[in-house]
C-alpha cells in the first residue's frame, strides 16, 4: 500500500499524522496540537528514533526522541509505598531459603538472573512486590523443594494453602522413593 500524501491544506499530511505522531505531541512553544513529523531517523545503534516536527500554528521546529526504556521496575509494596529494586535483597532472601541446601552458587546466580530478566522484559515501570515473590517461588520450586516450602510458608497467604500442601506432599513422596531406593 502506498502512503501517498493527500493534503487537506498546504503542509498538512493526514497519513503522516496518523502513522507517525504519538497521540498528540503538543508544540512546546505554543501548545498547539498539530505538529507533523518532517523527518524520522533511526540512530546508528538502532535503539532510538529521532523525529523533527514542525508546529502548524507557530511554525517553530522541535525534535522528539523515542528510546527503548529498559530499567528495573520500581517495587510497589503492599502498603503502597515504592522502593527501588535491590538485587542484594533478592539474593539475600533466596540464600536464606536455601540455607544448608544442596544448591550450587552457580544455580543460585542463574535463578537470580532469570528473575531479573523477567522483571526487565515485563517492560513495566512498577511491579507489585507480590509478583517478585511469585517469581522467587517459581525459581525455588525448580531448585529445591525444601527451600521453596521455607520461602512459601513465610510468603504465601492461606488462600494458596493447597499449592503449598502439594509441594509438601511432593517432598514426602520424594523421601519415600529415596528410602525405597536405599533399602
Ligand atoms: Zn507552536
């Protein structure tokens, strides 16, 4: 499909406005809402887009940038307060759950990295602390059932008690199987 410009008035291109303007980018000089894009350029590293715009009203030109935002989301606690994501704290709570468990430092690093990657990839600017708790539980469940139960017993509410019970049953079953193998 060609994107031919069919101006309704001189200098006004509805096609450009529809496809290239992000909602209405107001003119920083006069607040006018028609600021069509004159020129769009991708940066060398392909991670930002620079757009030159011209105000339809005052004719001034300005530049906007579109960039990828990859920062750790802010953590929203249950009481609504916000706190910065703290990788040391995350490691601390995983290590506490994994105390004296047969899990290597490398496996712990992989788990922490996986949690951080998921938070980054969510693209969210804020996440509830509960979401991080869920990610931690998922990793611990994979790493070590005992550590998972330790963490979940502190973390999970009683509504999730069936899932918790399932994990305990699984551990019980694993122990029974181990005993069978030994005898
Ligand atoms: Zn203007």
